[in-house]
C-alpha cells in the first residue's frame, strides 16, 4: 500500500475542554497520513489516480476551524471526512498536537493519534 502524508501543518484554533481555552485559542500541529494505491498516478502522471494533498489540507483546515472540546473529536471528524471525500483511501492516521496545554506545569504538547482502516 502506498502512503501520502502532510506533516507539520500548523493552525491557531479555539479548542479545549475549558470554555476559556475556546475563547483564547491556542496553536496546534497536525500530521495526516493516508494509505492508498497510487500506482496508476505514478505510471500515468495523472492526479486522478491518487489523493490530492491540497484536498487533505482543506479537510484538516475546515475541521480545525470548528471549535471542539476534545482533540479526539477533531481527529475523528478529520478521518471520517477523508474516507468520505476520498474513496481510494484505505487507511488514515491523524496526529494532533496542542502546544503548551493548560495542565499546571511545563509541557510542550499534548498529543492524540487516531489510526483507522476502512
């Protein structure tokens, strides 16, 4: 199975369990990896035989713009959208990092990973 990934996407968004987090906002990092068969695109140099990574970026961007309490919820929506929009995708992995989470101490990031197969 072939893989396509976008790594290190960054967003400022308004997510968090606490209402204050959803008002103030925070910086987030997102990585997405999808598994598909892009042999046709590789042979024919044709975008229709693969997953357009610009489309993957738009899916992530749209979901990051929708305030949510939990990173798990955002990640699940991203995966569901990928499967819905890209039927060639067989597997998707999403990693979301919340930088400097409000946990009362020093922590570079809290991280969730969602890995789903069709």
